[in-house]
C-alpha cells in the first residue's frame, strides 16, 4: 500500500505557519482584575496563582502591568466594603469598581469592561433581589423583574465612571434590553454591551467565588444560570440577547462548552467571546504544580482551541502570562 494523500507534507517547520488556520494574539485577550475595598495592600488569591485582589490605589498599577506585554482590555470585578440584601454597593457612585474605573479610564490606555452583577455585593450572594423566604425554601429564586432595575443602575454607574463596555452576567431575563435602554437614556449610546448570553451553572466557577467572595450563602444558581445539559437552549439565549441589543455574545465557561462556541459562531454575525473561567485556570496550575502538565503549553492550547471553535475574544486569567510569550 502506497499513500497518495500525504498531509504530513504540510507539517514541516517551513510550511506549518503558512497553513495554520488559527492564531492567538495578545489583542484577543481580556484580563480580569479584582479590586478590593476591604484592603489597602495587594492580597494574593490562593486558588488562582499569580492573581491578586488589589486596592483601588493599586488598580492603575495593576492595569499597567497587564498592558505591558500587549494585552489591551481588562474586565473589572469588585469586592465591596459592605454587603446588603439589594447589593447597593454595586451601583454606588463611590463603589469600589466605579472608583477604580474612574482612575483606570483617566490614567491608562486600557479598554475598560465592567462586569455587571450583584452577587459580589449582596449579603445572600445571589445575583439579584431574592424572595424573603428563599433561604428556607430552595425552590424560590431571584426575583427577575425587580433585579433588572438594579442591574441597569449598576451599568449606568459604570458608564458614568468611564467604562467602555459593560458586561451583564446575572442571567436575568431582559437584562440586555433594560441595560441598553438605561445607557441610551443616560446619553451612553456609545458604551458597548457584551452579554454573558450563555452562562452555565458551572462548578468551574469555584475559584472565582473564593476570589470575589461571591458564593451564594444558601442554595445554588440553577434557577437562573443554564443547565450544562442544554445545547439548543444556548442558541435561544443568544438570540434573545442579540435581539435585545447585545454587541458581543459570550459563552461561559469556555473549554467544556466548545460545541456551544461553535454553534454561536455558525448562527450569529456578532463577535463571540469565550470566558476561560477560574476553574479552567486553576486546574492547569494545579496539575503543572505537580509536574503533570506543562503550564504554558496547555494554556496556549486551551486558548487556541477556543479561537478554533469560533471565539473572537477570550477572557482569561492567562492573558498577561500568555501575551508575554506571544
Ligand atoms: C458573577 C460572575 C461569576 C463569574 C464571572 N462573573 C461567578 C458566578 O456566576 O458564580 C465566574 C468567573 C470565573 O469563574 O472565572 N456573576
């Protein structure tokens, strides 16, 4: 037998780059930044090696470090000084994220994205207003329509501070329209909106919940985040958000949901974002620490796979390290 078709001809060092279908560059990446109002020094995040919660005074320095290797965009998460049942520090003019955005927008060239959610700001840790008796009755859930108003206020307060883009992640039905209308009414028609359109109820968020202190005090998020079993529903979620005015559609988590990234790529002309979440980062670090995997190689391959599946941009805790090596 003599093979007539020889794909190996195109795998030499000389030709591989010419026939490469996908590439990764620093400008595809968005780096998460945690700003913490409860500390005046940087605090390492144990479950996410290399990441820290930084006080507002250090936010500009932290962002400059990220921009140095060529990353151009950051997404901000806040740890507030206090929490209450309505998450009021999420939409306070002097909230931790608002103060950080003001400084970063004024003093750096970063493209600034604000994560719009309430779970880091509510004392019960859910992504919106909850029923009084929800703690004792697990069938009760976040009150959808009452939450919309608070999310809209949060987005507008971030736009006031100078955010270039807002990214609602609460999985509240109607959140894209509510936020888009509030931004437009406030004169922020140029502020872009990236929807966490397809956000699964995932165990891969574990390390983030430690980092941002955003774990629910009781119950879980399955009444508002998507069931990992569902693929068609992802298209439905994305279609709703596209119709409501999302500029970018996100899938989260990334690697376990490559089929969904590919589906959205196929179905929509919008830019698609993938969120390579905290658990995806932590597991590679943990395995590398044991000497079981090469961290740099597996990180690169993970992000390349997200692009190959159809993502235009990737939110990832590897952003800074990866950009450094690209
Ligand atoms: C807030 C939010 C979460 C993440 C991003 N925004 C936590 C959650 O939904 O539980 C997770 C990000 C990560 O794991 O890296 N709603």
